[in-house]
C-alpha cells in the first residue's frame, strides 16, 4: 500500500467521524496503528480527536476504541502478588493530590496498589509531575521494575511504561494541547486502556464535577462515570465510581511540590477536611474491594488507623526511597528551593467566601509554571498557590486569601489580580456542600450516604 493510499484511508476515517459515522474496529485499528507507526501524523490525529470531541462515540464504539488502545501494548500479569490488586483513578481537578495520600494509606492496610498515573492535562495537575518534584523520584519504570517495586513494597507509583498502552501515551499529550480533553469517549479510552493493562482486579474511580472539573455538569459527570464503570465491569474488573465536588480547589495547596508537602502533612495526621474526607471514602472503597473490609465504612476505619498509627506515612517514605527519591526533602521540606516571588492576595471586602473560579485558578497555576501550555514545556515544581480560605469561611477586608509562588516576574502582577477576581465574597454563608455526591456501580447511580464513622 502506498503512502498516498494510507493518507486517503486516514482522511476517510476522519471524514466519517466528522460526519457522525460509527467507526468499525478495523477502522480504529488502522488509524491508531498508523499513528503509532508514524504513517498518521499529529495533525491528522488532532483532526480525529476534534471530530470525536464534537461527534462523540456510542458505547460499543467507545469499547472498541478502548480495546484497540489497550491492545496497542502489553498487559501486566501480577498474579504472583497475593490478594486482590486495586487502583484508583481521578478524572482530574485543581489541587487534587489524593493519589499521594491514598496509595500508601491503602497499601498500609494490606491491599496491593499498582498505580499508573499521568501528567498534568489542561488546567489540572498530574500525579507524575507531583512525584517527580521529589528530587530523584523515578516514575519511568520498566515492566520488570514495575513488578519488582510492587512485590517489595505493596504499591508502585509509575508512569506508563513503554509497553503499556503506547497509543494512549502519545494521544494523551496531544489532547492536552488541542483542547480535546473534555470528551467522554476520549477520557474513557485513555483511563481504561491504562487501568486494564496494569494488572488490577478492581478499580475505584473519582469522577469530578463542578467548575474545576473536565465534566462541569453533574449529568456529564454521571455519564462519564457510567461509561467507565461499564467498561471496567465488562472486562471482569469490579469497578465503582464516586461523583465528587470540584467547585473549589481540593485541599489548601495547588502546585506540584506544594501538593507533595500537603500530602505528607496529611499522612502524618494533619486534618485538611475536604482532602481527608475524600481520601478516606476512596480509600475505604479500595480496602473493601481489596477484600480487607466487609464494608466501605469498615475500610474507612482501617484507613484512619493507618494514618494515626504512622503506618501510612512510613509506607510513603518507603515508596519514595524505593523509587529513587530523596526522602530527606519529605522529612524536612524547608530544604527545598523556594520561588523567587511570593505574592499575597488579600480580600477586597468583608463577608463570606461563596465561590471560586476554580478552573481559572487551575489555568493561573499553569501560567505560574506549575503546568504546561505546550507539550514541550517544562514544569516548575516550586510554582503554585497556597490558599488561606475555603468556601464558607468568614473574611474581613484585607484578610489573606492566598499566597502566589512563581519565578515568572512577567505574570506576577496580573496573577494577583486574576486570583482576586476568582474569589466571590457574599454577605451570607453559602449552604454546606458534600464532597461526595453519588456513587455509580453496575446497578446504576445511587445517592451517597456518609458512614457513621464520619
């Protein structure tokens, strides 16, 4: 087949999807296989991604797409690890450092956690970028190293190996810079191709909803959760999802190293209410699916014990050192370099914080250096934002709202104005909101009722 004929075939596949057609398994295989071989260039794959963004994919087509992505690489065999292997995945949010707390906490409860994570995508931070802010920490593991680490420690925190879903690894970066992130089939294919390849028996999903989420509406978040749960369970992996709030940043710190510091503090027992509530709920579900607890509530109790006993923090130190990181920076964060600029943002009036422009705050963090505007951009691990207030807090005029940290002098003055404009202050406190809104399993969508342990 000539290069011209390949190009025509690719164009016809793109045209078919652009016009709302349903792609066959061979057509998806041809497109993704050609992209991996270099016959399909980035600009054609970008056109396909945009066509999917606007036209979508049906359930069967999404399953075909996920299957092709999954089988573009190897599937890990972790059968030599006793017990059920359970992972968690978040659809991404601002300040979402849950994985750094969750993985060592659940592993400390005796459940093996094989976790393959991604980099920052759009306005959200990535777990790999956070981990790599720890000096020496290696996320680029070979398949053999991946198996060895989980065998030795009970968990592994890795990026995609060269063998796992290589098609997704390339498309993931392309989606980030082509404004095609917020698409249910693309998100589902990306998440599940990695998760189904990593050797798990069960999966807990954290699907964000609200201003700072990729799926901002509740209905869209439920649709994504339903698609992910359907794919997971149809592949024999027990999968449940939680719909969780992303109308404000999670925790108090935004930015890679800052979020590592906050996670370490929480692992040592600091109570950041929204961050720890969600960590305990997701962790309790993982311990339950891992067969170590009869219920989620019992799993939550075990997770709380892992924190207060110090075992979760010890497990975090162990995995940092096992993957080449210098744990002395975790033990003493004051040793870490600091940003050239530290800028205070203060309240313009008195009242109650009623809302955040969370998505805009995430974009601002990227502009400060905490994320990427282009694939080739480097990340400044020091850059970010430290919050002083959350929704519902009372503030007086000139009270501190946040501290902005960056080396980029050219964005500093505008960053203060931009963050200030992202905070809404009202005369009355807003009604309280739950971090967890609903759960989704093979039987459908259910209202979440917090266990009595809360």
